[in-house]
C-alpha cells in the first residue's frame, strides 16, 4: 500500500483511509504514509519549480 501512495496515489489513500477507517490507528503505518506524502510533495515542488535545474544540479552534482 505504501508503494501505491509513494507513486502518487496518496490523496485517494487518505480519503479511503478516512471513509473506511482502515489503518487509522496503527501509528507505524501512519508515520510511513506521511513520509510518502512528504516525498510526493517535495518531488512535485522540484518538478514544477522554475529553479528545477539548479535544484537537480545541486542534488546530483551535475553542471548547469
């Protein structure tokens, strides 16, 4: 389930989790889930940022 959330399905997973009350109590699952959400948000920011090339260069040490 975490792989689906990490691949971009976290909004649906969050809605389903609340509707069906599934995995809402298990703290370890919730922590990993929110880490996948954060990873998706950071990736989205990098992709749509006008500074994308600078960020990619800084992260991977590539020349501009």
